[in-house]
C-alpha cells in the first residue's frame, strides 16, 4: 500500500498471482563462498558477555509533547542515569 496525497493504491490480484509464481532464489553458504566459521555467532567479532531481562519496575515518566522540550528532558534523564557522558 502506498499512501500519499490521494487514495492508497492496492496491489492488484494479477500482481499478487504473478508474484506468487516467481521463483525464489535460495542461497546457501557454499553458493556464496562462505564457511560456517565465517557467519553467525562463530564468525562475529562481537561476543555476548551476558543476556538478562531488564528489572521490572512501575516507574515511568511522561515527557512533554513538544519535541524540543521532550528532547531536552530525555537528555537530562539520560545524563542523570549514566546513559550519556
């Protein structure tokens, strides 16, 4: 769906049927010239130290509706909580 000034344009049934008949190309590691050690977690230079859910709190703070005020308040909060240096 495309939206703009006028009515949205929907995909035609013929277009949907044509897309459904298209062949999907499936790529595998060998076809792309890659080894298993080069992709995914094994190939990543980043390492996960720990994974944990955030603590559950009921603390929320509503920000002002004006973008400039909201941005200023957000920066202030992040600085206070150590999110920004």
